[in-house]
């Protein structure tokens, strides 16, 4: 009986992961005012991207705030390259790929990690009675993040400075991307990288401070700065046990 129970449990988990990995073949972008945020769990049941407008964002996670923390700016990101040297050179910043560990460190040191856990995270969950099943991860990215695929139950993008341009691509377009597409800026791809570049359909979403974009799993995403307005943005993930195993 115990063995049968274990087998049933393993099969159930496998089926749950299999269904979780199934992606939508189309989507529409929904909009929600911040004063109706309590409606988000119901809207999100359709697993469509949602833009929340008019949310009060703290004055954290900006270049100006970081400049007050001189010891953080001395963080070594490569031999002879500190965080300060990269942030102070626009050309270098636009080319630099920030590792996830660095982005997690910046989220923690900026105060955004604890702010998200205590303020926004509880409002995103389907029910307070199942909140113990969910856990957050937070990153703070300066300027951009190249192509990546969402895997969490929810992925949140929230500008803390400037305007962000977010490109959303359906998972079924992955075959049109080059083999080494992860962390590549979408805008840098050319027909030399992928001859079928023009076949990739995407939706561009412009976000400014006070906007929050909530994304379902299985989307391919690229975040870039507006050419005239360098953005910093919080990228947070809300995971449940199945999304952790499927990631």
C-alpha cells in the first residue's frame, strides 16, 4: 500500500508538471488599476499578461539611491571592472550582461527584496489560506535584461527608474530564434543570427514607474531601456512547488 501510494504521488506530480509546461498559443494583455488590485488573482486565472497601472512604487532601486551606498558600487563584477565603472559608462552598461546572482544582490541591498515580500507579494497570491505554498525571488536589473523564458507561476516586472520596453514572444516562436538566444538583447538579433527573424511575432509593452507587468509562465521576454531614459527594474518571481520543479 505504501509503495502504491508513492507511485500514485509521483505520477500525479509528473502529470501536474506536464500540464504546467503547456504554453498558451495566443494571449491578450489585460489592464487593471492599482485601486482594484484585489481583483488580480481572479483576472490571472486566464493566465494572460496583466498591466497594473498607478501603483505607488517606493524610491528604491535607482541609480541615485545606489550612489549613496559606496561600498556596493565597489562590487567587483570582473577583473578590473567594478559595478561603478560599468554603471558610469553608458556604452559599457548597454553591453553588459548582469548575472542573476548580481541582480539578486542588488535587490537585497536596495531594500526591494524585503519591500516586495512584505508589500506586493501578499496581494498577488490567489488566497491567503494557501500563501504558505508560494515563495518569492527578487532581482534588480540596471538598464536591460536579454531574452529569457518565464517559468514561475507569476513573473513581475516593475520599473523603479525610467521607462522600460518589454517584448513578449510566445514560446512556439522559439524555433525561429538562434540556438544561443538566452540573455541576447532581442533588438540586437539580425538575419545573420536567424534567417526567419521577420517571422517572430511579438508584442511590445511600454512601462513607466507606477506600472507593474504580471506575466504567466512560458513566455519569452526581453526588457530594454528607452533610448533616452535608462531604466532600472525589479524582476520578481512568485513560485509554487510545481513551478519550482518545472523550472
